[in-house]
C-alpha cells in the first residue's frame, strides 16, 4: 500500500468522490433530493491523500482550510472491498499531521447518523460528537433541509 499527497484536481480522487457521492445518495434519505453533490468544488481542495493498492486507488481523505481559521477532514472514502482494515486510520493520521503542521489546534468532520460505521470509526480515532454550534466554520446547508437531522458533527483536538 502506498499513500500519496495530491490535490482535488487529481482524476483518481475525482473518481473516488463520484463513488462516495453515489453511496451517500443511495444510503442517506433526502441527500440526493437536496442536490448535495460536491464534485464541482473538488478542484478547490489543496490537500488530498490517496491510498493505493498497487495501481488501484482504494481510499481518499482531504483537508479543507476554512476561511474562519478552522479545518475540516472531508471526502473520506475507503473502497468497500478494503473496509475494516484500519485504512481510514492511516489516512486520518496523515490529515491530522498536516493540519497540525498548518497550525490548527483542532480538526472537525461531518458525517451522517445513517452511516454508523463511520461514526464508530471516527470515535475510535479520538473524535467526539459536538453540536453544530461548536463548529468554527459556516455550514452552507440550508437549515430547512430534512437531511440536517441526520448530520453528525465531530471534532478532535490535535
């Protein structure tokens, strides 16, 4: 296995994000109807780690630098065939180390309650659930969306 540091313009990253969005849209009630798809903004992500097994990309994680001086781990995805092997932890550690190098004191993420495996994985990695008001950046989802009831905000001190 090999991990590379790249950016959101990487075609392998784009391909994984298409699969992530499809999975989330299939498994998160109301997400597809809300038009939640961030493929158009991937090129704005400066820091991405991709995990390869041979020549096949099997995982990703990105670091979003918010204007408010906060950072967020985004677009985390592990191919279905490779889940449950601690690979999210490897990518998360890379992202956290980079965030710390950039001077951040904490890192946050967003997931959904309908992906309990993700909540469990992040909890094992030291993340705690926090109320949306504690997040230091502006959340751009319209508040009236039904999907907001499924969102889980998590944070970790670095």
